[in-house]
């Protein structure tokens, strides 16, 4: 059975290959066409070139760089002319040109890979150089169709640049080694400083461990130099560990003394826990707490238990005091409600008073009752006192308005101011006698205001 035939009538089983021998064993006669030029001699070593930039591989247009003649001979076009690279009997000319162009693209891809390796400085530049030389030497016999001249220039550039890249990598390696030595010297010096005088045991210990972690990550130092530096670090760390051990041995002795002192303070606290002398006893507990803190820490396994005993004695006392305070707070709350009701009534009665004297009388009664009620919760004090001051201000404003309307004699006005100041001073004195210091202070502040008004009236008389 005959095989399938290509479009030019040849058997499909015949594949594209360079011409070799005929079935009889003799070489076929050369086909018509230009003869290839002489094979190039040894290539000179390319000069070092600048950085190699990879040129992306693009599909080659075979018509620009080669042809297949009527006899099936494949020709490559270069700057030196045409040379024969093989024969094509496996299909159409276009198929043949595409085939040899694809082989050129594969070769160009290899060149691009070498360029990328050299540009990225990955791998051994010398190996890339040897690979480029091998490809460069194979170009005169390469059975490909494409821009061989450009490929030759790119390979020459790789060969020339490889030495420069190798030298650069060597210099960088030496620079990295110097930097690594310098960094380990810094770390060793820091460790020596810590080992010599640091007393921040936790922080310094953590730092020495961090130095060790960083130390392990630093590579590229020769063994001899690294051993010398390591001995410096190890010696510093050992010195620190010895000092820390001595410190904690002394600390154990001190903590044993702290334990004994805290047991004494617990005895005192338990004796005070049943006291009902709230103020002085609370002060004594504060003093005991100060002494507790000054005693220092007991051994870790005992310190928390000691604190719980001391705290339990405190809790007994303060729980009892808080119960009394809760009862007092309930009283203050009731006082607050009573004062609010008193203010509601006073605001209505004073506002409805027929004249100023009646308003004054209502306000005096209000004040007396206000003082009798007593203390209120702290959070209500500001609002209630504000309302009370507003009532008093209404009286003062009414009095000022009356004085302006009636224009009383200046002396009588001054005397009135002075009398009012004296009344307030008397009320302040009585408040002091009842133990109401804060109320007395407020009354004195009001008396001072009335006294200033009296002085202003006296000044006005003197100026007339």
C-alpha cells in the first residue's frame, strides 16, 4: 500500500531532514542553488557588555530570513548571504518555512532564558556563559530560519556580560559577608553590655534570646571568624546568667522576710475588722495597705494566699461600713425628696406672695425648713441648691426693683444691706454650732455679698 501523498506529490512518510545519503549509499548530487559560504573559523571572545535585557520571543516571519527552492533545498539568509541548511520533502513550502522558523523560535527561547537568568542574576553566571558559548558555536550549523545575526549578537552579549555579573555577585557576596560580620559584632557588643551591667532581668533575658535568634539567621561568615564572635556572645550570656542567679537567690531571702512581715500585718488587720469607728479605722487600714506594699513580695506560692487573708479582713470592715453608708444614703435620698417638695411649695408660695415683705417671710420660713431637713445625695445637691439660689435671687431682684422705684434714703439702704449681712453672719454662726460647716460657708458668702452692697451704698453717700 502506498502512503498518503503531500500536495507536491511526495510520500507523507518522508520527513523534513537535512540531505544525507541515497538508498544506494552514495551522496546525492547537490541541488541547484547558491552554495553555502565557507564555514566560519573560531570566534573571538566577546568583550564584556553592559547589563543584559531579555528580548521577548516573537513569532518569526520565515519569508524575511529564508526560502525553499523548487528542489526542496532550504536556504537561510544572513548578512553574509545565503547558506544551505537542509531539505524539505514533507509538505508544502509554507509548512517547511514554518517548521524551520519554529526551530529558530525554540532557539531564541533558549537565548531569552539565558538573558533572564543573567538579568535576574539567578544561578551561576559562568554556567550561563558556557551555555551561551555552546549555542553561539552551534549557530553556523543551525538548521533554522530566522534572524541569526541578531541572535548571534545577543549570545555574544551574554558571553561578554557573564564575567561582569560574576564579578558583581562576588563583590556583593563579600559585601554581604562584611555586613554579616559587622552585624554580629554589634550583637556581640550589645550582649557584652547586657552581661556586664543590666539588671532588667526579664527585658535583658528576652533581648539575649532575640539576639540569639537573629544570630542564627545571619549567614555567610567563615567558620573561624564566626567562632570568635560566638565565644564573645556566649561569654556575655553566661555572665548575665550568673548575675541573674545571684540576684534571685538574694530575692528569695528578701521574700522570706516579706512573708513574715505580711503575716504580722494580717494579724493587725483581723483585729481591726470588727471596729465600728469608721473613719479612724479606715485610715488605719490604708496605713496597713501602705505597709503591705512596702513589705515587698513574698514567695510566689504564698503571696496570693497571704493577700487573700489580708483582703478578707479588710472586706469584713468595709462591708459593715458600707451597710451603714447604705442606710445613710437612704436617709439622704429621703432628704432629697423632702427638699424637692419644699422647693415646689416655696416656688409657688413666694411667686404668689402679695408683697415683698410676704415674699421675704415665705423665703425665711423656707430657709429654716431647708436647713432642718439635712443633707441630700451628692448628685442632687447641685440642682437643688441651684433652685434655692434662684428663689433667693427672685427676692433680691424684687428688693432691687423696689429700691429703684421708691428711691429710699441711701443711709437706710446701706443699713438694710448691713443688717442683712449681719443676719446671714448670725445664721452662719448658728450653722457652725449645728456642725453644718458647708451651709455656714454658703451663708458667709451671701453675707459677704450683702456687705459689698452696703459698702457700695456707703460709697455712693460719700461721693454725693
